[in-house]
C-alpha cells in the first residue's frame, strides 16, 4: 500500500498474507466378507480423510449413514466422534494428509434382504464440499449359518434362536425340556435340514428332538433308541457325509458309530467299530481333511491322534493319518475351522490362553500362520462358533451366564459392537452354542 501527497514524502507499507486452500474431505466405507440374512451386528468401517495439500477443517464435520432396504441401523461409534442414530459429528480440526479415527457402523440384516445391497455414506461440513462413498455388500444364506448361544440345565434348554445376544421371550427364542439332571446334552442336525437340534444321552439311551420343534413328539417325528451303556462318552458327527448328524459312543479307546444313522446297531459291515485311543483320552470329532465326513480323533495331555483319512483304522503318518503335539496336561482341547478352508483343526484353551493350529498342518508355526491370544480366565468354559457367519470358527468363553465372544475373530477383545458380551444362563449351566 502507498500513501503520497500533502507535502509529505511517499510512504509505503507491506502486509504478508498467507492464503490456504479449503479442506477437501473424503470418506471410505468397507466391510469384511459377506453378510447373511438374519444376521445381527454386521459391521462396516468408515474413515474420513483430508486431502494432501488442502487446508485444515474448521467447524463441525458430519458423517451420515444412508442404509439400503434390507439393513437396519444397530449402532455407530468411533473415538472422538459424537454419534446418535445414523449420524456422527466432531469439531476438532483435521490437518491435511490426516484421517480421523475410524467409525464402526453396526447393522442388522433382514431375513428377507436381497442378495446384494449398496450401503452409502456422506461426509460434510468443516469447510469442505460434500463427499460420498458406497460399499456393495453380498448377502447370502440365512442366520442359520451363524452360531448362536444356548444353555442346558438339568433337562431345560434355553436357546437364543434369533441370535440377538439376549433372551427376548418365546417366540422368537426357545425354551423347552428334554432330559434330566446328569444327562449328557448332545446337539446335531439329525434330519439334515441345516439347523441344529437338541438331544440327550443317558447310560446308552439316546433321545433326539429329530424335527427340531423344541418338544417331544414321540416316534416317528422324534427318535429314541439305545447305543452304548453307562460310563460311555457320547460322540456325534456326520460319519458318512450325507448331511445328517449321527450318534456314536467312545469307550476306553473304542468307538462305536451308527454310521448309517438309522438309530440301531447293524453290525460293523454297515455301521463302524474303530479302535483309537485309550481310557482317559478325550474323544475329538472333526472333518480333518475336508471331505465332508466327520472322523475320530483323541486328545491326551497335549498329544493329538487323528484318523485323518477317516477309514476307521490307524494307518500312521505314512498311511495318511496324523499325530502331533499341541498343549499339555490340564488343557481343554477345542476344534474348529479357524481359517474357513473346510477342514477342522486343533486348538487348546488354558486359563484364558488360546493356541490355535490355524493352518492345520499339525505343528506350531507361530503367528501369523498360527495364532495365540488371551480371552477369558481360569475356570471359564471355552466355546467356539462362527459368530458372524463368515465361515471361520472363532473363540469365546462362558462364565456363570456371561458370554464373551471374539465375534470378528481377530484374536483380541475389541469391545462392542465389534465383539460382544451378553448374559444367558447362570452358574452350573452347560453352554450349547450351535447353528440353531
């Protein structure tokens, strides 16, 4: 600026002014895997970023969810964000080349949702133009794919049938009586319709809610028969791969299996007698090689012996079977398809420590090939299931009615809504998680 005249020498002054660009916000939306119809607590992740070379934000930044038909809002949370309904906001400045902490959006999937939906979100405010993002989501199957909680108490069964992590009454949840105190509870898909049903074993007597309606209808709708005797340990599995769970017993290393599932012993040419293990062993059942048939195995103080090829004899490693060590005396053996490749793998639980042979090669390779993490404490009962329907078995614990589930299966406790805890049952109950 220059001033002159009035008989005065010319005078000038300068003022350096910095001009910054406006903020340019963007938003991303992502999810893992596919959702399933009837699923509760499915999650999306939202991240708001400011572009390189832009100005910092000023004022309130607002993120707004726009859910498609088939999804309903369940929750929205993020560090530093104030969230209500489907909207989150914050007023702290976001520098260029930076991102705010992620927002987790939880949704429930309708049982009648279409096979594909597009979820949209916008970010506005802070001095930036509006930016939007969308995420195409595949929806398949039904909530039967999701493992849900249940308990058995001296013949009483309480099932979280709709999988909303609470008892919401009958219906939609289930309460029924089958069995009595000291019965062994068993669970299986007895008729092959894709859902789990209840059953009990009592000194050789099997009683199965074959049609799964939560009551005893008597034969032929339901089933009772004899296989085994007092002191036997019941085992169940789809021995022949026809899609139906069948029964069997383990007795001091001997396995007797109703291979064809007709509820009677037809002799070894039709049914099966297998010798694998000894007195004191823990029988383990799994589809070790992924061919669709359940096979025998045992756990003994850290030693695992698996009839890997499922031919009912011990062929040794050269013949296609397996033995290996994972765990020690006092550990609780657990099995599951930890990586969703279709094969059942080994794991152990020890006073809150989980050690999983994720890749299923029968040895401890360390992370990331295998996994160890902490969830629970001494005295907890380990539970496993596919809590979110993505095909992977995940960890959880049951403690006197409290369930704590690593729902997303990342081997750590992330807190709700990513992971979940809830109450169903009481001290002395036996947890029975299954795909009810």
